[in-house]
C-alpha cells in the first residue's frame, strides 16, 4: 500500500504560480473538470472565503489525486512569509516536495529559504521552473542561480550530459567508470538519477507553465519516479498533529500524519494533561477517537502508517503534539524553527462587551496556529497576540469578522524584546510565613552565552530539599522567567539551586512553585538586567541603481551590510538590521525600487540594546519582588493570580 502513495508538499515564493500549478495537477488527475483560478477566487486549494476574495493562500491545504494508480496527498502551502508557520507545519507531514521557481524572477529570497529548509530536513525535492511562457523567462539564467544558490546537483530531466556530470560527483563508482570510458546507457543513467533523487541527493528540474497547461504531466510522472513513497515503519504508534480543522457537526478535528502503527474509530489515545505538582511527573488523560476522515472527506474508520487523515474526538490537543513514540519521526517537530514571531499586538474589540467572545475566537485561532500565543492579561483586561507581519494582521482582522462575526482592530505592532542577567549574582527566598508554608532556597545565577537559553541545575542533596520539591523548582522556572525586571522574557541565563530547606510539617505541596519566582526575581534585581533586541538577517535583491540608497538606509536603521554580489542584472545585498528599525522597510523598498526590489528576512540573533533605543514592558501580574502582595495573590486573596503571565 505504501508504494502506491505519495505525500507531497508544494512550496514557492509568493506569486511564483504554486496554487495554479496545484489546480492543473488536480485537473490532469481528473479531480477537477476545469482548473480554478487564483485571481477569480475559484482555486480548489484556496477554499477559505478570505483566500478566494484576496487571491492569496493563507492556510496549507491537503487534497488528494490519483495518477497512474498512485494516490498523491498534495499539501499546497502559502507563499507569503507572514504564513511561514503553515509551511513549517507542513514539513512535519510530508515525504517529499515540489519547489516552484518563477522562470522570470528566478531564485527569490523565500525560494532560497524554503529550499534550504527542505534540504536541512532531508526532504527529496523536485524543482519546477514555472512561467516559461512569459516574456523575460530565461532558463539558462535560472539554472545558473540554482547551481549557485541552491544545489549543483540540480539538472533538467532531459539534460543527460548534466545528469552524468552530477552523478559522477555523487557516485564514486560511476566516476571510476567514466574515467575508464565505461559510460552508462541512457536507461541506466536515468535509473541511477532517479535513485539519487529518491534519496534527496539529486534534484530533478522540470519546466513548464501552469497557466498555459505546459509540463504538467511530466511533473506528475516525475513525482512517481523521483520522489519516494512513505517508508515502511514500526508497528509502534507514531504520528504528528500538524493542523486543525473545524466541522460544524463533529467539532474540532486535527490533521494527523501517521508514521507508525494504526488508529481506528474508538481508539483510546493518551494525551498530556499537565504536570503533577507533587512529583513533577507529567499527567495523562485518555480521549477516544470519534471519527477518522480521509483527505477527500470520506469516512475512513482507520488510519494506517504513511497516511494522512483528519481525526476527531481528541479535544483541544495541541498542534505539534506527537501521538505515541517520537523515535520513529523522520524529522524534528519544533514550532518556530523556520521562523518565529518577533512582534506583539493588542487585539481590541470595537465593542468592549465583545472581549469574552474575542478571547474565545483568539484561543481557537491559537489552537490552529500555536505561534499566535493568544494571551489575556486579566489585571489589565488586555488581549495580546504574537504575529509575523502586517499581512497576517489584515488576514486576522478579516477572519475575526467573517468567521466569528466580531469587529476588532489591532494596536501598532511592537517588537518582542528579551532580557538577560547583567552580572553573576545570587537570589534568595525564605517563604515561611504566614503558616502553613515552608520553602527556603538560594540560587547562584550567571549570564549565559548568547543563544544558550535557560540552563538549570541543582546542587542540593535530597535530604536538604526533597526531590519532588526540586522538580517543582524546575517546573516553576517558565513562570519565574516569563518577565524579568524590564518586563521581557529572561533568556541566556544559568541558574543553580545551591541551598535551601523544606519542612516535614509546614511545607505545602505548592510552596516551592510559589517561592521560586520570588527567589529568581530577587537575583535578577541584585544582578541587574540587559535588554536584548532581535536582529534580522536580510537578503535584498535589487536593481543596480538602487543599491546605494539601500546601503544608506541600512546604516540609518542601525544595521550593517555584510556582502554585495552582482548577478546578471541584479545585485544581491545581505545585511543585519534590528527588527525595531526595519518593521516597515518592505513598503519603503517597494517604493524606491518601483516594485522591482525584494527582501527576505529571518531571525539572526539577539544582541544587547541600550534601553533608550528599546522598550520595557508592563508587568502582567503582581511583582514577585513585592513578596507580601505576591503571596496574597498566590493564595487568591487578590484579584488575578500569579499564573496570569
């Protein structure tokens, strides 16, 4: 069965023609009688009303077609960088990819980002050069860019000399045969080429025009011969939840790619239900599957290894959750690895009485896109979201209106800063009053290297603080570090529990969870804070006459130019620029280049920032340094709890 299935993702820079290509693939396979149009809002894979009106893909969509008796699950992903999270989640579910490249524009910034993400995840990939019917299309120029920026092992499927040259670089045995004059026959050459493509070492290149229905069937054939079927896997359950779906009758469903084992209707699935505060062990709850639907919406009843389906009955299971064992996953499941939100906004209902409904709607949207991180601050009556950019905000505003019937707007985006400890120090807390309570701790704290995150260790013997209470300390660190003295999440810090005590009679089960933020914040106050701002790595593609202006702008944005490279009739300029000063630069770039310049961005690092050039954030709950008020809040004697972070 597995050999008769392909799980394929289609990726591209925005406007490369990816969705039009998906429509043609569905039409040639007989799923559609006529290919839909992106501009007319009739594309099958753009099934949301907002996508149909705007002519832009917002969510990844999975559809199924059959070609030469092989079922192909096709995941059409958004091209705009604001929806990179959808692209990333699609990578969790597929076995291979088709990367669409514009024959006129060539390798655009997002094209390069996508290819290297696919390569990093070892996903076999076919390159399809689209829009070859357009004036200005130049195959030779695009191939030069591909070889320089993507892979030297990318060769057109009708270029047998190129195949031989690329294979000799990949296959030592074939290299020896070549030098001895024993050249392979064309059939053997093609077979070896397909073998290397299936392993992701070679990248077949096909050309055509999705709009003019050119090159579609050769691409379908290449998907079967050059891209692998799902690997046979263990009988042990292993699957990943990569998207959510809402059904009017069945409620919330989740898209699941199964890598091992089998799921059936009425199967009981173990799901995480938080952490036991006494032992630090994760608690689990069982949910029963109520229905399994195939990609095309039919009632399946069963989901087997290698397949994709929508599973209902698992409640609010999180996107990215791994069902069963994770050891059979072919790649990591890590939200935000490809791109993480760097801006935060406040969602504001036009009618104040709509805040509860807005909170519910944003919670649902966060369930579908965990990187949104919708968070309601009860003490301030504010609802905050993490976002990628302006286009995503426009889409969110329209979604709230069309899907939930809510009228709301967003505040101006603000940069999400981080902070770290300025110098080595210690933190101390003695939570012993009012009884019953007892949690005494001393922490040694020191700054860590940039990018190291949070490191915790305990040097305290179990006879001094019981092991279950030490687990509580580690469990409470996200709460303790959610806001530092400047109001931002604390990172790049090493914390060691070095001393303390519990009490056989007075220690309450949650005392160490309550006390940990007080001890950590005491240390942060003693050691001082350093503000960290996010820095973007930006790659510009520019007309030569605009390079000087962009270099000047980069300097004005407190950035630095790393490299400039001239290629054909454009210049590639790479730079590092703070997020704060470059949030609106895409609009400026379009204006000064008359739409001919493009830029791609990704997070490069965090670096120290003078406080006068950055910002602090308001505290979202009672400050643990004010220990009296904090203890009252922990005991529910004040409105708003300590867990409201």
